[in-house]
C-alpha cells in the first residue's frame, strides 16, 4: 500500500507541476516553487514541498525538460517500481517505443545523479 | 503507522482510530472544536466542562436554569413561570439523528481544484488542513448530518436540517458515526463511539448505510473477498443487538440498501479525469486501470472494464441488500423498530435526470466513486419525503411551536 501510494502521489505531483508550467508558460523550476507557495504553512505542507524540491528538484527539472510524463519520471526517480513478472503500471498512454525503453532513457538522464538512490526511502516516508 | 508512532501524532491517530473527538475536556464524546471528530461530526457541546451537558439529552428540570441539551432553548417565561423547554418541546416527539456508515455517509471529497493547474492559487489549498483533520471527509455538508452551507459546490440539504426544521427542539442533535472504508465487518471498531444514554437521552433515528464496502475491495480476485449473505446477516444482527443495548426506547433504525455501482463506471469511464482535462489525455478508465495495477483500486468489482465482473458485484450487493430487507421485516428489537430503505441512488438518478441534468454530476469528480454534494442533497430530500409518507412515526410530528422558538431564541446558538 505504501509503495503504491508513493507512486500515485509522485505521478500526480509531477503531472500538476508539469501542467502549472504549461499554464503559466514558465520553467519547471518556477512551477515547482509556485506549487509550494500555494500550499499552507500550517501544518508545514509548504515546508515539506520545499524539502521535496531540495531532494528531487534538480533531477525533476532534468527529466521534465525532456518532456517526459509522470509515469516515466516517477519510475526514473525510483518512486514507482517495476516488479519482475508483473505488468508495468502507468497512468498515461504508452510512449512510442514502449515503456521499458522510455524508462531506460530516463534512467540515463538521472544516472549521474546519486540523489535518487539516496533519497528514495526518505521520499517514500514523506508520501 | 510509522507516523503514528511519533508522540506528537499519537493522540490524533488514536482519535481517528476510535472516532471520538480529540478535544473533549469532559469526556462526554461531544466537543466545541470543529474537526478531529469534533462538532463537524456531532452536535457542538455547549459546556465542555460538564459531562452532564450535551446535545440529545432529555432536559434536566426542563432547562429552567441552564441549557442541559445544547438545543438553545432554556430559561422560563416570566409571565407564567413555565420553562420554555417544557412549553415548546414537551410532547413534541423530539429526537436526534445518527448515521452509522461509510465514506459516502461521512461525505468523502477531494476538491477538484487540488488537481487542476488552471486557476490554481493560494486559496485553492486553504481547506487542506481542515480536510486532513477531517480524514478527507466533509460531514458538515453530508446527506445525513450536514448543517453548514456547502463550500465544495452544490448545496446542503441534509436529513438533520430537515429534522431540525420539523422540530426546532432537535437543534444540534446529530451524530455522524461513519468512517472511510466502513463495512458490516469493521463497524464494531467504531460503533462504540456512539454517544447515547438509554436512560437519560431522547430517542433517535439511526441510519445504517454501508452502501459498498461489503462488495468493494482491492483484491484482484475480488469476489472471493466480498461479504457473504451469511456473514452479512450475522454482522448486521450483532450491530443491531449492540444498538438495542444503547438506544433509548422509541428509537428507529433504518437499514439502507447497498448501491448499484454499475452506474459509476457507465457514467464516467469515458470522461476525462481532472488530471487529464488540460491535455485531454487521462480518462477515468485510465485512472482505474492504473489503480488496479498498483493494487489499490478501492472497488475492483465495479471500477473495472470487465462487464461480467461488474454484474457479478451487483448480484452480490443485491443478495446482501436482501439480507437487510429480511432483517427489517422479520426481526424485532426491544428499544427500536427497524425499517428498510431501498434504491436510494437509483431514485436520486431518476430525480436528477427529470431536471434534464447529467448522471456524472452525481459522482465525485476526483475519485469517480463517491456520491457528490449534489447527490447527497437530492438524496436527503428523497429519503425525507418518502419516509414521511411511508413511516410517519419515524420523524414524529411537526412541532407547532417552531415559530415561537425562532422568535424567542433566533438561531438557538448556531452550530
């Protein structure tokens, strides 16, 4: 349940961030800051949001600049898991070339970053 | 679970677990604090330092000196010395309303604006802390116990408000004992939070409305995990026996039929979900396929592309409803009579379509699964009208003194 909630929470947040950037014709970084500014400071939701930017912001910006959707971004950030032998869960339409290929390409983008591996457990707790 | 082990959150988690108010100084299960199972869920306590003062109580000495039942009627008429509570409420069939139910009864709702980038602003999330401390439920606007004007679209028309209008002596006498995920199986975990003293309090009308969770679960072999008719009978009878030990004489219990959830999929599967509205790329069927894949679909039986499975789920729901109907017609209890209310949401759909409106407007837009604010308001009106015709004793007589009460006590202290 916890892993599933983390995955769906991630896909929703990434989708909203992406759409905010689209609506305001702004960068992903600006959209993230904007979203956090909308959240109430009591009970410190804006603080948690800022923490998420701190932990994942740079990777998220890299991935979303490639116009990748929430499914692919959250798999690349290890917040959605593939269980071997089970279908890959996704909200959006499968991209051309298939999901596995898209995941591999996205993983390459964040490969040089070690924040993903360090922070996946922390982020899972936050969600 | 991890979060609940933090000392600061422990008491909040315990509140959610037990379904009693967190802020309740006199431990009478009524509170002056709105959320965390406070007065959004049960009538506001007018004296949280005195355990003998709470909504629903039979007035002490006709409330000549203080408002012991928090209905805002107290004192005495200086002209004849008769207490107002005696003058206006004696012999008027005053009673309260209690709902024992699930997330539909607690009015689960996630605001659509939270997922929509268009028009998102600081105001969008202003209600977030309140919603979280009410478990994402909005009982203050709900079908059974709503009392505030809805701020989430639609309007509020609840059975409590109707019952209060019918007899102003019923002011604040409501309890919402409903919980997300509530079913005939787990109701024992929270029905004990019901606050009614058999000797000291007024009778009540209790609605038992578990409209889906006995057939809804997240398991992929979902049919195997649904409540069987035998289990249903045993579970409901156990709850009714418990109520017989708690409810004052002259009470009533209304068992509400399970919903036919096929209506949900039929109405929304091909419509865009709020997260997909901007780019027209995510429909409800995609959301539910995603949830099923993650094994967190709240209702594998109804929220699925598999029509056969949807029909089988309805078949089981009908069997469970037959059990409720049979109990209502053939079992007798010492302190209350039992009635059975059928086809609530089918009636709501018919009423709504008569107005030329669309069925999807009756469904919560974010989850695609719960009745919307509109469905709740229309449902309250349907139950009220039908009950008055079929069971005139259920809500009692209209109070002839309502106008006098309003003239003397105005909003009776509000809610």
